[in-house]
């Protein structure tokens, strides 16, 4: 199933045209409203007319996590607080404060709807949300599911509440992160509850990377198919990269986030497929806090062959397909 065929099966020519239209608008918005990017761009001699093609994006300087850490949320914010609808603190290793307008939340819910449909979720599915209610990503999942007419169980993070709900109500899909699910495994074991008692078919984990060492541990302990949704705390939402419904890697929601792949340790763009590099993302529709050319630190490899699921969105290989290649690339660049 495909939630939005118009976008998810769009031709490459039409997608590029849509991306350019959004990128131009985003550039004008940031130059006019963002103190951080106005200073960053004008310092490079750039202005609102600097983007006339997608290739012109490479004129823009890269944004690093150190820069984000070194500025204030208000330097990144483009609007007064009265226009902000939601504020959330996201991330584990380097948490960031993110602010959202109504428009921001609308596109995030649209993205999450696509993700849930790709994962086989429908009106007869029961989905459990495990984690803090203050997590903006989980709120997006909840709103998307409820708009789809899906039954949602709010498990929270209180262990007694979780145990009561998860053993009383059957759950088809659990949405959380690897940390919360690992804690769930420990709690269930201590309570003498086995995976067979739960019969939980699928777990979706929202993570800051495409690979987590706990992935197979959780899958084995809970006997559930476990998939990963990539999210960058700096970008402020989940589902930017989601698993292909046919198990053929991952798709990028590139009508909302423009992806680039750079060689490690350089700003050189990788244009050919099947070559591992660092993922760089540019938000194409962010209103409250637009981010341009952010170095995610995430290793990816693009695949250009047709995807069996029918989606034309950029496809990335599963990390297991290039394990070891990343380390070699880092060694080559460092001269080891």
C-alpha cells in the first residue's frame, strides 16, 4: 500500500521541479527571517536569488552539529513565539530544542502517515506507543494514526501502566525507540512475561541512526520483526528515512528533505550510486526552524535501480549491505 501515490511515485523530473520550487522558497524565508542563516549566508556573499537550480545548493555552506550547539534556538527561529504551536526537546546523545508551526506539524503528520501505511498499518491495526508523551515524534505518530482511524494505545513510560496495558490489550505494532524497548524487555523478563504471552508481530523504532546494535537482540527476545525509522534531532521529526515495504532498503521523504551524499572528510558530492558517503539533509518545508545542508554523520549508500515497492523516492541500501565499507572510507581519508 502507498499512502500518497502522487508524491511517492512521482517522476524524477517532477520531483526535481518540486524540490527546486520549495528550495527557492526556503532560501528566501531563511534569508529574511533566520538570524543564524542570514549571517551565515551573507558572510559567503549569498542572497535570496542565489538558488536558481538544484545544483546551486552546493553554493551554500554546510551546517554542522557544532554550529547548532553553539547558537541559540532563537537565532534559528524565524517567527515570534506566538506563531509557535509546539516546543519539544529531542534526542539522546545531543538533545536539541525544536519549535514547530501548524504547517510544520502538518507535513510531519503527512510523512508519518506514509511511513505507517508502508509498514502495513491500517484501520484494523492496534498500535502501542511506548515512551514519553512529551516526545514530539510520538505525538506525530499518534495524530497520523488517529487520522487513519487506527486504534492507539498510549503506553507511556510507567512500568506498571505498560505491563497492565500490554498484557490486557493485544498490540499489533509497537512504536518506540531502542532504549525504551530494551527497558521493556528487562521489565517483561523480571515480571515473568514471555514473548509468546504478548504475540507482538512488529516493532518500529525511531532512531538517530539506521543501525543499532540492539536491533537483533530485541528482535530475538520479543520474537518481533523490528524496523528502524531514521530521524535527526536537529531536523526535529521522525520518518525522514523509512524502510521499504518490500524490504529493499530505505526511502527518503525527499519532497520534504533534500538529500545529498558527500565523501567522508570533504565537501565533495557523490553523484554515482553504490558508493558510501555521509548523508547531508536540507529541510524543504520547515517554517519555524529551517536547516540547510546539515551534516548528519549518517553513512548511506544510494541505490538507483527500480524499487519493487513501486516508490520512486530516493532509495538507500540497508546498512548491512555496506558494513565495513564505512570504516575503510574513514581510514582512507585519515591516512591510516
